[in-house]
C-alpha cells in the first residue's frame, strides 16, 4: 500500500543548529502539507504546496523556517537556527489535489524533533 | 476557516457503540466534513468524510444533521485499538485550497 515517507523518524539537535526534514508523498499527489504538532495539541498547518507552488504559508515562522518542493514531488522543511520551542512532531501529508475536498489526506509517521 | 467544537474526552466500554459528536454551526455549503484519528505516536489517519448524506465505511459511520450544523462519528463496536484522538475537520473546496485545519479533538478512552 502506498504511503507517505518521512525521514528521519527521530532527530536530536542543539539549539542554534540547522535541521532538515524530508518527505516523499504518495505518487501522483499534487498537494503536500507540513504540520507541526506540539505534545498534547492538534497538528498545526505550517505550509501547503500545490505541485511546486506554495498556496499557504501563513503560519510558517519565516525568519527561521523554510520549505521547498522543487520538482513538485518530494519536499524539505528546514529550521535554522533551531530553538528549544521547536521541539515537536513534524508531520507531512499528501492528497490528490487542493480542489479535491472530497478526497482523503494521507499522513506520514512524522519526525520527532528534540532541541537541547 | 469554519471551526468545529468537540468534547475534550469521552469514555467507552469495549464492544459497545461510541457516538462522537461535533458541532460546526458556521459550516458553509462547500465544506466537506472529515474525520481523522490519531493513535499514540503515529500520524493522523483518515476515518470517513461526507457532505450531506450519512456515510458508512468499514471503519465507522458518519451521521450528518439535516441542517449540517453538527455531525456524529459512530464506532459500532469499540475495541481497545480504537483508543485515539478523533478530529472533526471541515475541508473547504472553495478557494481551491482544501486545507485541513485541526482542532484539539476528542480523546477516546476504551475500557476493557
């Protein structure tokens, strides 16, 4: 069964260091989402791509976070410099297309980031 | 984005039905009602979705009020593996974003 792949599963980094997460969505899925989930809370949408274009990054802290999806397939989320408050689960999801509200989104297992 | 309201937590006994409510009084005509659940230490997984009519699948049933201002996710026989956080989400097709905005969800505990 097709799934969203994320790596690494776990990452420990020191504050002020750079960290990157990678996501490979399900083949053919035009929409890709990055979420951040702090323990005990629901996932918070950081950025949404339609193919290679950003359609929503209103909640992305752009002073330290960046995201790209250069060829409209896999994506990278970067934090530089990392802060203690960035410790969270980072989830990637994909779905067929942003106009397809009648379809489901598929989530990866996430990357657990700990900043020390 | 239209918002949803869910109880913070619910309890159920194993093998009994569970009704998880969701209020969405500001729903628009182009909003689909989606339900996802998240098991501990895993990413959310899709459960079911609908627009106006009640829906059934292998995991659950979705009952949608006639005025669409509320909905109920029904697990017909809860198992211990159904213990999770359940999220009710409105997914908007207008504006062509279709983004999924999560709230706090309902934490379901299933007792043996």
